[in-house]
C-alpha cells in the first residue's frame, strides 16, 4: 500500500524538505526585488520633489518680485507676506530669476572664503593666464582697508563676486532663516558699497545642503530664490578644504574631475593657508586649456549646479 509505505514517507520528507528550502528562498528573492524597486522609487521621488520644489519657488519668485517691484506696482502700497522673515529687508531683491543657460565645455573657477593674504597672488596668476574666475567672499574680511582694496581689485580685473556670508559661522547663520538673512544683508551691503554693484549670486557656506542647515535648508532656499538670488554649489572639488592637500592632489582632483563633467563649477579656497591651491593653479589652468575647456565667470544666467540634482 502506498499510503503509510516507506516510499510514501520518503517522498513526504523530500517534499517537506523541498518546501522548507524553496519557499523561504523564493520569499527572500522576492523581498530583495521589491526592496530594490521601492528604494529606486524613493530616490526618484526625492529628486522629483526637489525639482518640483525649485520650480515651484521659481514661479513664486516671479510673483513676489512683481508684487514688490515699484515699477510695476504702486510703490506706496505695502505688501505683507505670510512669513515674518519675508518682510525683512524688502530691498534685498534682485528681480526675476532669468532663464539660465548650460554651456558645454565651460569651466568656472570659484574661490571661497576670501579675500585673504592669498588673493593678490591668485589674481596675479589669473591675470597672467588671462582667465576670469568667481570669488565668493566673506563679509567680515571686507571691513578692513586691505580687504576693501582686494575686493575692488577683484571687480576691476573682471572677475565675478558673490556672497559667501558675513561671519561664516555655520551654527549662527543656519540657526534660522532670519539669522541667515541678517548675515547675508551685511555682506550684500558691503559688496554693493565697495564695488558699486549689488551682488546677485551666492554660495552657501558648506554648500546648500549641509549638516548645519538640514532642518531649514528647504525654507532657506525657497526664501533666497523668492528674493531672486541664484546660488551655486559645485560639481568638482579641488579637495583643498582639507588640511595638507598636496599640490598634486589638488591638480589631479580638478583635472580628473572636470573630465567627468560636461561643464564644471570648481570649488577652490582663497585663504592664507591654501598655498598649495595657489601653486597648483597655473598648471590646472594650462591643462584645462589644453583639454579644450574655456573659462567663464558665474553670472545669474548661468544654470546653477545644485546639490540634489544631477547636472
Ligand atoms: Zn566657505
């Protein structure tokens, strides 16, 4: 008889063993596939949301600007915005964000944290190579005569100037949107007074998304875009923010980094202890020229490189 026979029990054991092995394996594989799908969707949703967020705010900028532009509206009418910080510094507006362009093969050298003891030497190299760059400057260094003169020289020699905060104290400026605006406004006024031209671009200290701004960065970006300022992160780093980066490392980081991008916004630093950046600069410029790139300055109509977006 089959039921209850040795053969029956043998086959039953094999069947049970097979089920014990196959079922969890199938389940695990399905779980993996599903997990993968969900994380991909999440990643996409994150990017899409950020893109929508920026677009949404660009539209709001247009609205906000039109509402506050004295040429198109009654200048005596006082507009009230919902959020208190939106009423701070009503003159801190630079108009509509323009249609931005992406120029392939363009490279943008950017120097953060100056002016410093190094600025004059950087300017000498740039002049010697006939290259224009962009300086994101720190307001507190513009209080001295020396700082003022360096900023004037940067402007006179045709380089672009953007705001990089007044204090550069992350805890302070990223404490709230109000704090950021207070600090920003100081540098905005200093640059305007010294150069006669109001700055229209900026770089967030630490980049637009960093450990200090993580709780307010969306609100902060929305507010700055509403006011018409364009901010630039970077897609190539010289790695010179770290201490003791060698001349060779800086050169390699920039030259290899630019090769992987269609256009490059290159992060470098202009402070007294960045002598290696200065040393690497002439060779970097020569190599980038040899590789067919051309140097441009950042202006509001250059499409920004923004963390969270692929360029
Ligand atoms: Zn900085």
